[in-house]
């Protein structure tokens, strides 16, 4: 089981801030594909991955990052400076 967190408009599109997911995914990209195949709301939220950033166990990474043994994956929009 892995804790998946959603922030900002991803949380709004998916309809929840977090969930525990049972997955066989080895990478973030594989996890995203599993989520997209679950329901339309995930497919919509992850339709443009260039607008999504990811952190594994609170470290920024990319979609090719391994998640085996990770406790948490968080998805959020790009940060803007100000």
C-alpha cells in the first residue's frame, strides 16, 4: 500500500485529498497509468502530465522515479514564484 496525495486542481478533479492505493507499479509513471485506468476522473486529472509535478517520500522527482518501498507519492501543479 502507498499513500497518494493530490493537491490544488488535481485534488478538485479527483475529488479527494489523499487515498491509500494498492499497486503493483514500479515507477510513478506506472502508478499514473493504473490510476488513469480506474475511473474517468483520474484520466482527466492526469491527461496532461506536463502540468503535473510529483514527489516521492517528499522529494521532488520525475515520472520515471521508482516507487517500490516508498510510503508516499504526491501530485501537484508546478509551483510559481512570487
